[in-house]
C-alpha cells in the first residue's frame, strides 16, 4: 500500500502524525509526506521521505493577513486556504506521479481532500489534539473556490474515517479510529544531567514552536510567579534570547532544544502555552500541567485540562505562585493525571491502526 500523508507547515499539526507514518512503514507500506517549508524539513529529520509541495514561496508574505477588521475565524481560515491553494499545484503533480492508494491528512489541511477528490482516492483525516476544529475547516472550504475550479474538482472529498488521538475523557469527539497518542517532538542527543539524581522537584516551561519567537511576556509572568519556588526550572526556550528578562530565579536552566518527550518523564510538571502537542505529551508522560493560553485552540485545551482535573489554566487570573505550588503538591491533580495515563495506555497503538487503514485503501 502507498500512503500519501499531507500536512501544513505547522509542526503541531505534523508531529502527531509521525508515529502513524512510522507504524505504516514498519508494517511494510510505502509512505510519502507532502508538506512545505518547516513541515517538509521536520518530516525529513524524522526519517521520512518528503516532497516539498510549494518550494520558493515566501510564506511570511503569503500568510500575513490583509489589513482591515476581520473576525478571527475568517482570518485564520483564509490563511489556511491560501496555504492549500499554493500547495495544490505541486501536490497534484506529485499525486499523479506517485499514485497513492490512500491519503491521510491533518484536520485543517485542505490539500489532502482536494487530491482525494481529483483522483478518486480514499482518504482519512488525522487529529492533532483534543478539539475537532470543525467550524474552522468548514470556513476554510469557503475560500477554496479558485483552487477547486483550477483542478476540476467540485468539492473536497469526504474522509472515510478519522484518526482520533485524544483520550475520551478530555474530548475525543472526532469519532472514527481512536488511537493512542504517542509523543513525537523531534529528536536530540540527550545530555548526561537528565539521568543524574535530582535534589529538588523539576518544572519544564515551554511556549511551543511559534510563540517562543513572538513575545516574551508569557515567560516573564511565569518566572515572576515561580521566583520563590523550590523547584528547578527548565526553560525550553529554543533559540530565543531570554537575557531581556533580567535575573532568572535560582535553580533555573535555559535549554536550546530538547524534546518534551525526553524532558517530562524526568520532571514533575509542565507550564506551557496550551498547544495540542504540549498538552497531549504531558498527559502521555503523566505530569500535571499549567496552561497559559495565547491563541488558536489553546484556550479550549486549557479549559479541558482544568475541567478534567489534570492541571490548571491561567486564562483569566494569570499565573500565580499558588498555582505553581499546586502543580507540585495537589493530590487530586495527581490522581486525575494517573487516571488519564491509564486511559491512554488502554487505547490502541498506531501499529494496531494499520490494518484498518489498509482495509480503507482497498475500498
């Protein structure tokens, strides 16, 4: 079976599909990832064969919203539709050449179902978090008229099913094939200190792959709240320069890059922006989390985390020292985290998903 996997450039959308692609390849199937920009480069680093769908595009210019007052849903949908439009010509050429038997695409990618409709190929959409993003995708479809006309397609294909990686008690409302979330956050050579005995609790702080480069205010508020904590703070800041934040609290370590899936098993809590990958990785590693949402689906994620009791959200009141303390010492949060960890462990693995995908490809 040949499986074409299609993703936007967003790493938070791509990374949850990497274990699915690995599972398909391990079962002997051919996999080709079609993405662009950062998504294409990240796929190659994950050991996957990748096609760049729209090389040479100035994505910053193309995805900058036009001036004028437009509601958030419309602004976001128009940008994702523009991305799909620009990817579609190269994607059609690749699909015509490679002739896949199945197309798997992330929830808000429109290129995958366009290809499925044009070539009559079965398709499956793949979740990347605990929200269905249904209204957003419906709005994306409204902006695709030119691309659909150019490729002779009346409408996007309807997926045969959905791969839902969310634990049921936190959402998981996509239906279809429920599959365990397996963390993939990139790879790295791990430092020796990660395996050394610890003298104090450890909290990881991250603002993800986008917000890290946009604004240091979330970092400032977190560090202010944590200045008197007894815990070691690991600031997963990537390439951002945090020197503008002034003196850091004691027992703080700034990291250039290490995967969350390597950091969290040897840590006690996560403070983060609420991105789907960070949220699910904390659940899969069994650590409490504090969500400081900044945009997109992060507010919903924070609300679900708080409602399930596996962590806290700072959406309204901001980060406080009391919240930092509760992350480390609240027994009820610890109990809920253990419950969801067991829930995830009971879900089918990506490897168990492969026969169902093979059956869909034969329809």
